[in-house]
C-alpha cells in the first residue's frame, strides 16, 4: 500500500491485551506478532509495552562497510587505573 506521496506504507493490525491475559496466552500472542499484529500490553487500561514483529533483514551485513568511521585510542586495551571502579 502507498501513502498520498506514493511511498510504501506498512499498516499493522493492533490488538490490546491486559498483562494478566497476555501471561495466559503468550504463545498465541507471539504467533499473532510474528504474523504482523502489534500487541499493546496494558495494565488497568494503561499501555505498558508493545509486542511487535521483528523485521527480517533483506540483505546480509557487510563487514568493513564503514571502515574508518570509528576510531579507538591506542590505550583502549590497557588495564583501567586502580581507582576507576571506586569513582576516584
């Protein structure tokens, strides 16, 4: 489906479920999410969290794609000073 500008839009079905009901029906909710349904978990009718499907990657990750974008200091692997963990 495309929006008014012609860009592709993915609309997702939504289901609202109380947390206690979700605990009893987790397998069913996971199946719904995997099929593309967004599950809103609520407690006392207040939204707490969303259970959504993970989008599959179409292309594999490419090692070295952004070579040189991140730099580390020469002492990166050196042991930390004694007082580091004490906050000194």
